[in-house]
């Protein structure tokens, strides 16, 4: 998504400027072309040489350099940019941008460009919360700028409060989301489920599975970067959920069922990547079950009575059939260990899915917790497509590539109509 993109990064004079060096490095690793502009005071924190080495491009700063080339450079930088990010955006620069000033290279580029403006405020918390700063941020947002909320934590002043520049992964997520605003999922509302569900035995123990959530997270990230409004329902996971999506945490299958039925009310696509427990303990103990207690059998064994959990996809199929969500595209997953394609085809038909993604979790690189996956894509029309071993992000891309035309056929957006 970032490969080949031209990103201008304006670095202001704040202590958080050191974090932007890592961001520039990660953008380059992702294939973006990065032009860095330093304000007058930014170089007091991080040198131009640092950014030049990381971006592998010249670093700009002096609007008044003697050759006069900067007079044309600000036009070129603005015209060629796909995105202008200001980070850390100090109170001073935010105020100057809000007033439309053009007294240095960064502010002149901001006025000359038609690219999206992304602001990452970072400053002492009282400065951030001051009425003047908040008014300037509202004014810029009204003009179309996108403001990344600062994080709360320990600041350079030693105080605790809002004003920290987010870490690199969060900034990358906002950049990707902003660049994807005109993607092929722009304006679409989609729901993705991820991770495993946990069914309590007692307040300490539970029945669960090995799902890591990585596949669901990759699906949510890919949809976000293609312009979708993503709701991510996450159960038990082993990774940090992606930024730039609406996240709701769930625990049990019943909680996931309720959250999914609520989330799909206005959604156009559901990708059910969560590993849902088929059974739950009929009556979980209200206290920790102790060895040798009355809860155990006379021989010291423990018997748990399991009852079936609701079949979420079957309930949604019944809802769709009854006309409750006629345009909803539904994608399911099948983690199998034997007769993968036959079992998956039966599940596809039984649950009325548009697409089913099947994989053999016993294969190396294709099980739970891996960074890769090898899947078979089955469609309601009878097509079956085996994909080679790919990263989970590549698998996610392949899945959305097949969902997009289904969305256009079933529920064309205004953007589709324009084309």
C-alpha cells in the first residue's frame, strides 16, 4: 500500500522529533519515497544528516537559501506529494497552519499542496488542551486536515497527560488509512472477527483454542488500507490489534454472537475469521474448582457437561434468508485437518456463504500463530482456487480482491456508479 507513494514529512521542533526518524526509516522499508522538511528548530533535536541517511533523499528546510531554488521547490514538493504528514506537530506550527501563514518551507508546502494533510500533535498536555490549540485543530479539521489523537503518558516535562506522539506502528496505520481513502473499499462498512473465544469453566480456567488473531488482524488492516470503515470484533489474541479500526473486545461465543449481529446491521460484508468454540460449559462454577473438593468425582476425575454454542454463521444465514440483511457478503473460514476441500464445500453450502477460506492447520506454515497461510478459496458458484503459501497479509489481499466485485454486484456504492 505504501510502495511508490510520495510522502512529505514535516518535522517540527519538539522532543518527539526523534521518533519520526524511526517512522521515516519504516516508510522507506515499505517502499515509500520520503521527503523530509525540517523547521528551523527541528534540527536542534535531530540533524538533517540523520533524516537524509534514513530517507536516502535530500532534506529540506531553508526557504531563503541563496540560490533561490527553494522558491520553486515548495511547489514541486506540494504537487508531487501523495500525503503531507506533520509530526510532531507543535502548538506553534498548528497555529501557523490554522492561520494560513507561509513563512517557512513547511507552511508554504502545506498551502501549495492538494494532498491530504495529516497532523500528529505532540506537546506538553496543558499546551495541547489550551483553548487556542484546540480551536486551531478544529479549524484545520474543518478544512479537511486529519488529526491523529496524541497518546497519554509521561511527557518530557515529567508530567502525566495527553500530548505524546504515538509510536511508529500507529503513525503508519494512520498514513495507510489516509492514503487508502479512495481505495476500492472506500465508503464500505465491513465487519471482521478475529481470535478465539474462551468458555469459562470457573473464574480461573476456560476452554479455548490456539487462534492467534493474526489472520483476522491482517484482514482488518487490508480493508482499512483500501478505504473501508472497519469494525473489528476481537476475542482472545496474541498480537496487538491494528489501529485505525473500530475495535470491540469479546470473550465468549455468546458475546461474539451478540456483537456480530449488532455490527452487521449496517455492514455490507462480514469476514468471520474468528475461531469460535463449538461448545461451552453448561454451568460454569462460581468459584475455583479445588482438587479433592466436592466438584470432583470419587476417583478424582472431573466431569464437565458441555452444551452446544449457537452457530453464528447459520443464524446470520437465516437472517439473510428472511430478508434481514439481503446485501451482506459473507466470508467464512474452515480450519481443517482432514478432507479439507470436501469438508469446506459442505460448510460453504450449509451456511449459505459467498466465500469460504479453508486451510489445513496441520501443514507447516499454515496453522495457528504463523505469519503465513496456505488456503483454498471456495465460492458459492462452485469455483475452487488453491493459493500458494503466502503471508497472511497477502492472503487477506486475495480475499478482499474477491469480495470487492461481489459488493459491486450486490450493493453498488455511489463511487461505483460514477465509474
